[in-house]
């Protein structure tokens, strides 16, 4: 605790992926909306070579990674009471930071490291959901050292069918993703996905249908609550990075769908987040196949929280203040930690 007795919250921004810029915006929205009568927020930048805390007057102090502490100008050692992880991609969405904070016994705002690690591995997450009866795309995983022979390409085409999607198995924000229309272009798409630095690539069958995205946050009692459904109508071939962050898509909240469809989608979202043990704030992307079968495309354990992001749009639609959701998450993790 600091001198005013309020819990000190480290809001983590940056990371090692192509999504660092989005992460910095998301973290800034959190810091801006945190209830300062209850918490004292600090922005902590996570860079590959250095972690630092941003302080008043454009100064900063290095974070000691052994203990996640920092020294102020008087040489006093400062600790944090909780961590709000807003790092998209690695190391915030793949379980690395979660494992680190579990070791240090500092509470944080996402699911446990095992859960986050699983949702980040699209292939494993899909297999886990499929085994529990949730509809997902058929998929194949390819390792970097695998030989991409002609016969292997045609085998893949047999299993997942064309057109299909090729994507880095671990990664977010649709970086390195290609929609492949025929077998001839398969190898190039696989190599493009490997160029993101990912050790494995996943090839998924194309699910045709309207695309939706749904956030889950805690209600006043800390119980998971499903937000209004957003429909994503993209002008691009699919909802890629440009569509997400450069205005190449329309997001309609609440989605113009029947109450039955909305209920089915929400039920699938709740089931998927329970199976994958997601916590606090999460977003699930869904395709409604044949207008009646909600299939899970992806589960985001650290959803974007910029003004353009989908989850904040859903909170506004539901009339829920950002500040209240942030407080519910922080109250929840601090409560659990003291038990």
C-alpha cells in the first residue's frame, strides 16, 4: 500500500508482439478510467529489454524483474498490490506474465497461466472446445520443421477443404493470417504465417456465416456476465488487422439478430469461457454457421480496451461505466488474494 493507503495497481502495457501499440492505448484507457478514490494506478511498460514504471513529470524508474519492485528518487522500495494486464500477444496473452506473477504471488486481472496459455494456442483451444461439444473449425497444425511437399499440400486440402484460413497458431489481432482460395497458394500462406516468428501454424476450414464478437465481464457480485452481442461486417476478405484497427469494418452493437440467435450465441460464449477457465474480462469471436449453429473462432484472454475496441463498445451499449468494470475486476482479484 502507498502513503494514502490505497492499493497500488500496475497497469501493464507494451509487450513483444506486433500489437504493442494497441496494448499501450488499451492500458491508457484503463489508467484513465480507474477509480482513484479506490486505487492508485501506475503504467508499467513491458519491453523485451527493459521494464519500467512511468512516474510524474515524465520520469521513469526501472522495474527489478526479480521482484517486480522499483525504487523511487529517495531510494525507497515500492511494491504493487495487483496487476492489470493489458499486454496483447506475448507475454500477456500466452501465460508468460501470468506464470511470473503466480510465482511472485501478486494477483492479476486475467485467468490463470494454464488457462491463458491454452486460449493462446488456437489449435489446442479448438480441440479442447470440440471435445466438449462446442462447434469449431476443422484444423491441422504444422510445425516449422515439417516438409511441405506437394502430397502434404493436397492432404491438407482434403482435410480442411478450400477455401481455408492459415494463421500463426499463437498470436492475436489477425497478424500473419491469410484466406487461401486454392491449394496452389497454400505453401506461400504457411510461410507467411511462419514469418511472424511462430513455431507452429494452424490451417482451419472456412466457416461461412455472419460474424459476431461477445465480451464477458464481472457483474456487481463478481459473477461472469455476458455483454450485448456485436456483429462484425467487414469490407475486407475477413476481419484482419486492417479491418480491426484501421476502420475496414463496421461493428454493430447490439447486433440485429433474433433473440433466439442472441441467446444461442451467448450460451456458447459462456460454455466456451467456462471450459477454458477464462476469468474477469474476456472476448469470444463467433461465426453463426447456417444461421443456427454458433461456432467459436477465437477466445481473447486480454481483449482490446481502446475506444475503437469491441468490448468497450459493448459496455457503453449496456450502460456500464468502464470505471465500474475495472473496480469489479480489481476488487475481485484483491479479495481472492486475501482469502
